[in-house]
């Protein structure tokens, strides 16, 4: 069991499969990209499956989310999913993606055992998409969403970040579109995980701003706390249901007390929090021949030292050095 000194138990594992991405979102990385991890530093497919197996069999993890960078860029992704689906007990599996490439992979991922997907889409306007991502791939993302829904990777969740002066007026339109297409929309407050360290607390679009905007067109009824559980998103029933909209208020309403996550970076480091400034190396243990029991012991010790909160509610918050693309969302 992955328990910390505050009594929280981590059952949800986020696995970054690569630090690379085929977009250049302004809130994540600079236009020229980053210094990517060298191939020998990345975990191999076998190492990823072994670590997930230890987490599932020995440490109580029952949910696995594959992330990046962009996980669809990982050549062995379908095989990894298939091997994880064969574990006993079988964990629930999901994927967070920008949607580019889903048109050609959604069916294969479903057949391999993937349960559902989260797709990032911040705008319905192709010109704004290009301004935010520095790429002309809006139509590909929409096609990927449709392919995921057709393949049964449901519920298909759509993650949106609102940025001042770019798409901050789109919240009602995004929700109307999501309802019409049977997607579950979740707005995420912009977080300080950009490689440029350009994030500013002042001026960010907050959860309160988002809800005020949505209420100009929709009636929102809060979901009960029991239904939310440890999920990061607060959810509201839209116009009496059945559709829901979520808001992940990582900055203004941190949910650290209910956190049930542990994270594995693409180069084999355990992170106890997305905003942690320290990591614990599992790759070195793997490659030195350590048995599963020793790797589990190192992982448990790392989680035991997890801090009470992310620190985002502290005005003097120190941003992690590694950007989101290297950590996994």
C-alpha cells in the first residue's frame, strides 16, 4: 500500500510515456520545443510494464493513466496497454492525449484493453487553436475525439484551459458543443508548469470566473461530495442532467487532502505530486537488478514522505524545474 503520513492512500498511477509532444502549447513549452530526454534515459516498454505490475500487484494501485508529453508518440503504446490489461488484478486504464493520432489508433487501443480517453482541446476556433498550440491541427483533434467516441473509449472527457485574451470567452460555447457531442467537459485552471516560467497568478482565469461565465447560459447544480470522491474535478449537473461539467481548480481550490495519486516520469522517477521539487529514482534500482520487493520498498518510502499540499496556495510558491511535458499531467 502506498500510504503517506497524512493517511492518504495512492491507488491512481499516472505514467508518463514520453516527454515529446507534437504541439507547442503556450502554457506548456516554448515554440522551439525543449531539450528532450535521451533515449537511453527513457524507460523501456518492459521496464514500464514491470513497474506498473509492481504497483498493481504489490502496492494497491487499481487505476493507471498513460500520459506524456504526448503518449500517442510512444511507438510501443498499444503493446504496453495490452500487457497491462493482462495483469491480475486488471487495473482500469485511461489515456490523456492531445487527440492527434487518435483517428488511426483508437480502435487498436480499445482492442488492447484501454477503457477511456481524456483529450485536450481548449477552443472551437481553428485560428485560436493555432495561436495557442502553434500548430494547424484543430481538425485532427476533432477527428480524434469522434474516433474515440465511435470506438467506445467512453466517457470521452475533454480538458480545456482558458487563457486571458485568447479563449476566455469560450466557456459557454465549449460546454454547448460538449453536450451536443456527448463529451464530458472539464475546465482546468492554468497551472505553473510551463518551461518558460511565464505563469502569473494575477490575471489567470479562475474556477469562479469559469462558473460565472457558464451560468450566463446554463443552470448548474452541484454534484454531491460523495459522488466526487477523490476526483480532482468539482462537477455540476448541466440543466438538470444527464450531462455534467467539471472544473479542476488546482490553484484557487486545491484538493490535496483527497489526493490518491502517484506519478512515474518517462525516465523512471517517482513524483509524489505534480508540483513536487524532489523525485525518487526507480530506474536505477531497476537497472541494477533490484528485485520487485526492493523497488516496492523504495516506492513506499517515497510516498511516505509526501507533503501535505502542493504549495499552490502559498504566494511564494516555487515552480518545479521540470515542465509538464517531462512530468506527465
